């Protein structure tokens, strides 16, 4: 298996050992949570870490964006980043491109890179980038705070990150896909941030989550299981760009089961659903009700069928 470690392994080997007793830790390690939350003076410090090891062409862009997304999806404003960059033995020449991408992406969202570590490793055949983002908030929004009856809203589209990655890193596998479609797919790198979505809805959202590897379905599963609820969703309700359908069809990949940055999942009470959709619309962001949270065995049903967990990302097959 490539990708996230199964929840049962995380529970026994990670969460139980790192639970801690510090009373200032408001949110520590837990399945599906996007960031740690630490009481700090009169506000809350949010911290998260995310690695990028597969997508190569725009690794710096993706690294900054997904790290900042997790802070936003926890109800905060991203402010600082640290970078750990591990390079192949002959990969120092790649550092110029990576740091240029990181600096550009960080500047675009007003985040400062304040430290990190860089080294080469003879065992690597590709760069590995791990970004830690820190931010602040006055009100944490957790993944695990869904309530029965909440409507599940998707801000954005499914498979946006996968579209950008495939159009950049998997052009040989795309075969006869028209070049103009591939170029449109690469433009999706500009659509990976959820900062505007999160800012628009965080005061009405009961829970928020940033779907990454495994896509929207994995994100729904994490949202459901961290809240100990069942989410009933409908495939046809989940918005997918035409370019995403074309590229995923060419790769025989389900757009709901592959890298999903650029979309934000959140719960909202029924009476707040229309106002939250209107807020997103005012920001030119597509907001779609795709399901409902209900009491029941934790997990996701899609079109009435219970999904197996964990949900593996279907794009990983091209790197393994």
C-alpha cells in the first residue's frame, strides 16, 4: 500500500503514544484532523505538517498550498512556514526551482518562510518536500465536530489537484489527450488554495476538512469517522470539471478517489445551508450540497453503498 497509514495503525502506534497531558493543547493528534491547536496567549496557534513525495514538476507550489490549506480548514489564517527539502545526491540543481516555487506561492498568500532544513540523500531518486505551516485563529473548526443532520457542502470541484499533477507529471500516460486539454489541466495549479472558501464559511461551518490524497471520498470518510457519524453522499451531486473528467478517463482514474486539494468539505446546519452557498457564490466559488451526516456506523455511503476504508488514491499507481 502507498499513501496514508490505516486509521487502526495510527490509533495504536501514533495517537495513543502522543496524546500528552499539556492543558494548552486543544487539539492533538487525531484521525482526520487537519492541524494541531494550541492555546497561545489570547489566541490559538494552529500547526500542521504535510509532505510531497510524488508530484515533482510543481512540488514547491503544491507544498505551500496544501500546508496553508490545512490551517485554513481548521478555521485559521496561515502565517508562517518551515521547509524540509530532501534531494537526490545529484539533485542540488533542482533546489533553485523548488525554492523559487515555494517563495512565489508563499508570497501569493502572504505567508513567510521562516526556517527549515535542506540536504541530499543518496537513497532518494526524487525530491521530497515537507512543509510545516503555522497560523492563528480565535475559533478552531475541527474535522470531528459534525452533527447528525448537518448538510455536507463541497466548495470547489473534485480532483482538481490530480488534474494539475497529471497534466504536468504524467503527459506520457495521457496519450492522445489533446494538448490544449493538458494545458488547461496545468492551469488547475492556480485553483488549489481553499483560503477564500474557508474564510467565507468558517463562522457558519460546524466542521471543515481539506481533502488531499484519496480525493473527495477519502475526505468524506475522514470527516465521517472523526465525527463518529455516517455520511450519505451522491456521486452525481459532486461537481467535477470537464478537464478533470477527460484526464481521469484517459488514466482510468476515478476523479472522486484522487488528489483533491482545491476543494473544501464542510458541514453546516440545514438552516445555514442557503446563506453559506450564497457567500461562496459571492466569491465566485462553486458550493454544492453533496450529502448529509447521520447517526450510524461511521463511514461513507455513496449512492447507498457502504465504502471500504481507507480509500487509496488511484493516482499512486503511476509512481509505484
